[in-house]
């Protein structure tokens, strides 16, 4: 028999070894991906899927998350043929954006949500029915960027998200796993500030009510040379004002905050630094800022993984030169330049044109960062462990 004193001595001697094992444990594998649709219009009647274009452009094989945005009048045809991609090892990430940009819905956006909640739930029911015949793992992100004044402090909005999540979960079957989350934006002060916990705490009233029904929590980071201010006026910004120098650190800090407060698997659902420089500035200003932002982010992949982030996604594979056709986008014309690759189409057109395509400096940074072994990336053979926030047993 070992007496109590001997047991204590054994424990004390084992502590340094235990600490070494804990600190040397590698971060969870990371999965990467791009948005913002499955089918891209080339020209005429020619369309190509995101997996086809990723292969053409030489993106690393671990870019397996496929971001697909479903706006107000989405059609099932937008995801036609998606089973082929799932069977090839891709994981769709569907963004239910049928309520749209709540920031633009007047001074009382909660009233807008209340007036349109039946249409929102009907859209979720239609999505559940569209997904039910599929097999594999699919992620659904409900209402990105709900955390604005007038909505983020409404527990009723969280309960609405919870009902939507239940509808989607009910559509599952033994061959289909639907993981549901919502997405909060990193809003507030940028500049040199790498943390903004006061701003990050504001969405708790709504999110807390939804959280028990969610499988994961998504977040975003978006920066650009033009966007609306708090008075909703379109203004120009420098990379310094937008905090590009600390964007990587801030992304890590935001993920740490979300993990500490909500204890859910995390998805960086869309990251973008728009490459358009405002009039009067050299185009190189924001091109360089974007490349810097993507490089810093991907160098911090292991830190993100340690904070519970299982996936990192770029906002868009290609520029969308028709994104701001109605001139109402929060980002103004910068929204036409969210892609990693330039579109061979003139401003205002909704196709990407014929190849060959030019990969931006930001796109080259993304390719280099996601194929770098030091990022502990996700090999296709283990997608179930690193692209699914709650792998099926």
C-alpha cells in the first residue's frame, strides 16, 4: 500500500510532465473554404461549380467548406447538384439571409423582424425540405449579423432562431446531419484596438436564448475602404482606420471571447478585406492591405484552432461586379471587390466572364496560407473530424 504522503509525492513529480503534455498537444485540425455560391455564371449558358473553379485555380485540397448565400428569393436550383460535391468530400455552409441586412431596415429593425417572421420560418421550412433528400453533413448559418441595435437585445429573436434550428434538425435522417448556427459580426471600434469586449457583450440577450438549440457559433470579420458610418452616410477609410494592422490579433481575440462566454465550436464564416481603394487613392493601398490581412489571419490558424475554431472561410472566391447595383450595400462599391480572384466582367454584370482569371495578391496569400503545413490544415481523409462541429457517432 502507498501511504498518503507517497501518493502526494508521486502526484507532485508528475505535474511537470502533465503540464508538458498539455502544452505540447497540437491544435485541432483546421478546415478552410470559400463563398459565396455553388454555381458561378461564366458567360452565356455556361456555369461552373465552386469545386470546379477551385481545381482550375490551383487552390489547396483542404478548401472544402462551400459557402452558399440564400437571399430572400432563393431557389432550390441554387444548390442543384450539391450531392456531387458532398460525395467528393466538400461540406456546404448555407447562409440563410432571407431577412437581409437588418441594419438597413429603419430605426426599429425588430419591428421589421416581427413583421417578416412568418416568411422567415416558411423559408426555413422550404430549406429543410430541400435538404432532406441529401446525404452527408451540411452546416446552416441562420441570419448572419443579427447583432445590431434593436435586434441583438431582443430575447424574442433568440427564440425565433431556436425554432428555426429545431425545424432544420427535424429534417435530419440517419444519412443527413444538419448542423445549425448563427453568425455575429465584429462591430464597434477598429483602429488600433485588438479587443472590444464591451461591444461584443451587446448580443448576449438574443444569442443566449438561441444557444441551447445551436450546434456551433459563427462569426465574421469584414473591412473595406468604403462603407457607411453610424449615420448611414457612405464614407472612405484608410487601412489604419479599419485596423488592418491588428486584424489578425483581433480575430483571435474575438474567437477567444466567444469561446469563453458561449462554449460552442466556432466557425469564422466569412473573412474579407475588400481590395477596392476609394477614389483619389492608389489601387495598391487596399490591395496591399488585403494581402496583409489574409496573411496575418492564416498565420494565426493554430491560435484560432486552440480557441475552438474548426473552420475559416473567405467571403468570396470571385469578385461580384453586380453586388452593389442597387447602390444600397453597406460597403458601397467596395462590395464589388470581395473576391480572391478578379472577375472578367464589367461593373454591373453578374457573371465572371471567360478564363483565364487573375488571382489577386489576397488570393495568393490565401492559397499559400491554406496549403502551409504549419497551419495544421484538414486533410480530406479526416473531414468528419474537422469540418463538422459535431461529428456523427
